[in-house]
């Protein structure tokens, strides 16, 4: 609708995806990935997320990572949000996270993490079919596939497109999220893709 923010459009679209339950918890259908280079105040975004959404806190070595993570934890507790920490088990413990999001290259660490943190939800990034299958073998709870559309991320590769995304969804029983170029103008294409939810960075700050 005219006047809706990107957050409004993405939230409304995400809410229509069928719910999936993993480890006795309903998976968020909307994930906000923090990125200090692209979103100056992740706390402000987190304060606006719909209840039931998730935050993936990527600290990228920031000196104040624990403090910022604890602020996000407090917001998550108050608003009914899930909090995952990117690739840093120690930080996840320090901020009482609900789980971890692992880069593709670290999927092999999941069995060890699972043994140490049985309650954690663990998601993995995947950029191709091989990575999706590796995440499945390692015991991931869900995969975040990217980039689906052209993305502003400096590390993004060639977009997979809708067909590439659907191929990955069809290749695994794992819940799949779409990340990369997911905005108000593109999210409508994902409605029948079979994904469990969508993920975004700066689009959720708009």
C-alpha cells in the first residue's frame, strides 16, 4: 500500500509464509541481519520488528560487541524476538543468545556446537547447492540462501535468481530463508518459492 515502509511490506509478506517448528520453537519468518557498515543503529531496527521476528547479530570484531549484544538481548526479550549471534560461540554465551548463525565455511563445526549447546538454534549461510547439502549433513536447523537478487553487500556474488532459490529449496528438507536484495520491490516474487521466511539488512531500516 502507498505510504507503507519497506519494513511494513516485508513484514506483511513474511507473515504469510507457513510456520515451521524446529527444536520446539516456531522459526521466525523475518530475520534482520545486522551490519555496522550498512545500518548504523541495529537497536532502532530491532525496536520496530514485529514480535516473533529474529535478529542475527554480526559483531565483526567490534570492541563493544558484548554491550551491543546485551542491548539487543534486552530488546529481544521485551519484544518477543529471537536473537542469534554470527559465528562467535563465546559472544553468543555472553549475551544469552538463542543460537548461532554460521558462515558456509564453518558448517563443519555444527556437531561440536550442538554437543555443547543443545538448546541452540543453528542456521548456516549457503550460496550454492553444495553448501545447502553440507549444512544438512552437519545438522543445521535452517539455511539462509544468498544472494537471491542483486545485493548492496560488497561480498555478494552473482544473484541466484528465483529459479536458483527454488532449486535449493527443493534439494533439502531444511527450512530455507532468502537473503540478498530482498526489498519491497522484489519480495512479492518469493511468495510461492517454498521458503520459510525472508532475511534482510538495510531494507528493514527503511
